[in-house]
C-alpha cells in the first residue's frame, strides 16, 4: 500500500496525540504541520509533541507548506464551530487535499447549518475531494453505533443513548468545556454565554433521525451542573466541594407527543459509574452497555486516523460517518 502523506492542522491537545499515533503507524507519514498559536509556529513538530525531532517546522498557514501535491489528507483538529471550520476547510480543499476533521458541528450539519454544509460540499466537489466530520462523540458512540444497531431491527419505536464519563482522565480542554472546578455562579454565567456544554448532541440526534427517516417536530435541551460533594483532586485540577465537578446535558427529540430520541451526556470529575449505553425500544428490543465507557481522547485520535482511508477513497463532497463505508482499524 502507498504511504499516505498527512498534514496535521491544529497541534493542540488532540493534534499532538494524533501526531504521536501517526508516527507509530505503518503506512502513514506526517509531512507538514500547521497551527496559528505563535508559541508553536516555527518550532519543530517533535518539540511540541514531546517526541524526537521530526524535521517538520510548524507553519502558521497551509501556504507555508511546500509540496501540496504530495499531501494525501489533512487532519483538522482546531475548533468546534461550523463558521470557523468552514473557512479553514475551504482553504485546505482549494489545494485539492481531502479533510478529516473533529469539528463537532460538522458531524451532521445539514439541519443545523445547511448553508455552511452546502458551501463546504460545493467547494469539496469543485476540488474533487471529500470532507468528513468525525470523532468519538459526535461521530460514533451517540450516533453511528446506535444507527448500526438498528440494522437488525424490524421496527424502532424510540432510542435512548447515555454517555456517562469520569472526566478525570480526559484532556484539559475537555475538563474546561464541562466547567470542572468552576464556582456555581461562574458555571451559570458560562452556560448563559453558550460556551459551557458538550457540542454535538444536536448533530448526533439529527444523524440518527435522518438515517431512520424520522422528522422531529420539537426538541428540548437541558444543561445542569453536577456539584462536587467532596473536594476532588486530579493530576490537572482541584474541584472544591460545592463547586462544579462537571455537566449533565439531556437532549430530547419528539414527534408529536412521543419522545423518539433521548441523548444523555454526563461528564464529571470522579463520576462513579462511567459507561456507554444504547437502548432501543423496538423489535427486537436492544440494550447494550460498555462498562467503564470508551475513553474519548483515545477513541477520537483513533477514529480520525482510521477514517483516512475511506475519506481518500470517497466520492467528492461533504460526508458524515453515516455516509461512508465501514470505518475500522487497519494494520
Ligand atoms: N468529535 C469529537 O468526538 C471530538 C473529540 C475530541 C475533540 N474534538 C474537538 O477537536 C478540536 C481540537 O481539540 P483540542 O483539544 O486539540 O483543542 P485545542 O487544545 O484547543 O487545540 C486546537 C489548536 O488548534 C489551533 N488553531 C485554532 N485555529 C486554527 C487555525 N485556523 N489553523 C491552525 N490551527 C488553529 C489552536 O491555536 P490557538 O490556541 O492559538 O487558538 C490550538 O493550538 C476541538 O474543537 C474539540 O472540541 C472533537
């Protein structure tokens, strides 16, 4: 198999993990790195990723990288919002490079941001490449995996998916995103500003509804703090008793009075019973639990890399995980 040349765009917490994984994987080669953080630009990628020197200098834009014609794919791990990612993707696909991104709002943007989805789709088609939004969640656990379970159902009445995580073992940006360590008034302020929540439940629910042919006519979403009963100490932060240990977010989608899709996302420091659970009321009924739950950082790093092959082979345009042939680990 031909070696696949990769440009890593965004060398944050996830980009660094992905780089280290790619270095260990046969058949993949990092040939360029981009990040806008001035503390990273001009440095050797290895110095930022705590590896041996790699001879790859971090550039502040793609135009600073030579030999675009040799790049097979860009792994884009920068932001969660569709507006910024649209601009970033446009610049990459103009070079004829396919994109795998972990941007949550791109996991299934057709209902939430149709204009941006169309813009990316058109631009990707014009440049003959595919673009995919993926990740552990959204991108797999709360959308693609339950969708796959329904393949053995004669009928599906409703779906409930719960992702309960102990955030002690997650990367720092994730712990910040769920408000871990905040005093309750600060949690409420950030919640009001819309910056304190897990991004992606809406996209997951739309991916499921779209695939199952359900037209949801009402949705509800609640975001509540999980309060620490005792002081919690991790390697990276301390949560005082009475402050926020994390977040519980519940997303409900209805058809008429019937609740058809329920997504429960709960992540906090010291969560005692982490698990991923899928419940399908249908024929046959299905309940599947992954005790301990899947580590999101390990899994996102993996799925981003594992999706590369399918994205390179895919027809041009914007894709979701539900559009591609099965993505799997490969030797
Ligand atoms: N779908 C999923 O399941 C999933 C799972 C994990 C993570 N994610 C998402 O993946 C993204 C990356 O995660 P992370 O933890 O690595 O975030 P992070 O630590 O904030 O890293 C992002 C990096 O990208 C840089 N950046 C921002 N805009 C850029 C641009 N236009 N071009 C190049 N670099 C740019 C940032 O620089 P500055 O710091 O200077 O802005 C930062 O160095 C986040 O949006 C996260 O929410 C999704």
